[in-house]
C-alpha cells in the first residue's frame, strides 16, 4: 500500500489513466496537472493548476513516457494548455522527492541534476523494457499488415538490433512463419541468433543484406538505415522504425526513392495503453515503496 504518499502526475496519454487508477487503489494521494479534459474520476485523485507551489509536499512526480521536450514542454492529450516544467517547479520539491519518466532528454536531466533531485528513467529498467516490448512488437505487426499486400508468413523480414525489443520482434515474426534475418554487432549476439534459428549478420554488412528484404524492423536509435542502404532496398519493401525519435532511418532519402518508411516510437501507448499503463504502474509502485522504506518515514502507513 502507498497510504500517505503524495504523487503529482503531469501530462501524458491514455497510459496515465491506468497509472492513476492503480496508484489510487494503492491509497496514494494523486494530484493531476494537465488533465483538464479527463472525464474519468478516481477516489483520491484530484485536478490542480500547474503552479510551482503545488509541489512543496510531493513525494514523487510522474511525467509521461517522453518526459519533456528540449524546451521543457510536457505533452498532454488531456489539455490544450501548455505545460512548461521549469526550474521553479523543481526547486519547490522536497529533497527526498523523485521524478519518474520513461526516457529523459537533456533538459530534464539538467533540471533535476542542478537541484539535486533524483531522476529515474523507467525504460532503462530491464523489466519495464521487456514487458513493453510485447505491445511494441504487436503494434509493429499491425503496421506491417496495414502497409503491405502480402502475408508475413513466408516473407523476408529483417530485425536490426538484438536488444529487448529486437528479440521479442524476431520471436513473433518467426512464430508467424517469416524468414527472419537479424542484424547484430557482437559475436555473442550472432551466436544466440543462430541458436534461435534466425539468420544473423553483422550490421556493418547491412548494405549487402537488404536486396531481397520485404520488411525491416529497426530498433537501433542511431542512423543505420542510411541513404546507401536504402539505395539497395526494393521499392516494394517497408521500413518500420521502432527506435526513439528521430529513429535510425534516413526518411528523407527513403521518400525520395519511393521506399515506405514509418517512424513508430511509443507504440505501447497507441495500441495497448491499458497494458502499457499497468506495466508502468507496477514499476512505479514498487519504486515509490522502496524510496519510502529507505527514508523510514513514519508518516507512511500500511507499507508491507
């Protein structure tokens, strides 16, 4: 239980609805900022104006999956008002408070660092990232079906990156009957991909591997599908880039050459917001509880 915990939720999308529901069921006091148009109501959850003084007594601030942009703007699907997170907001927080987000840009990192406030990026956690890879892969399959006129079964699919999302993506494609090649950059990854029945290759050889590919799923957040690579890809192929913005594809050249390339970050919040919200809420409740135990705060009751 999170009885006595004061949580501020700033902006976000449909995932945040599930987060606030679960935190309220755990008896946390949840204050919402940037949810003017939200219709659902939960016990212990209230809406407030986005003023710095509101954060004087918070134990945790929860930001959306992408935190803020480079200027400090927090995106929210539930308000038309601009939410600008400033130094003044962070300065008002108690020093024990923690800021939670999915991934943080340099603006948010610098803001918290300058005020000695702990910042936690949930998507850096293996458990969250692995759970999130499931709706990500399902969403990628949905996009592949929508943008092709052939079956995934028997198609030539390529997955770039053997991380947490890449592994899940390859397994699902393989289960659907696709011929799956996997781009890796480490010898141990090559061995594991081979053991899984995939066709591994090193990403340095990508240009020579794409001639007969039908679908490319990229999970590498650096420029890897360059103009040189795209020049060797069939114009009938589809690239689905799952990496964080700006992705790892030269989208300008892909459009010029007539190759369909789709940047699709944040798929869990689009295709399965309820499940994605539950994944985030489980991690958040555990982390907030751990912080309370570290402090040994007698004001926190019902903690087991």
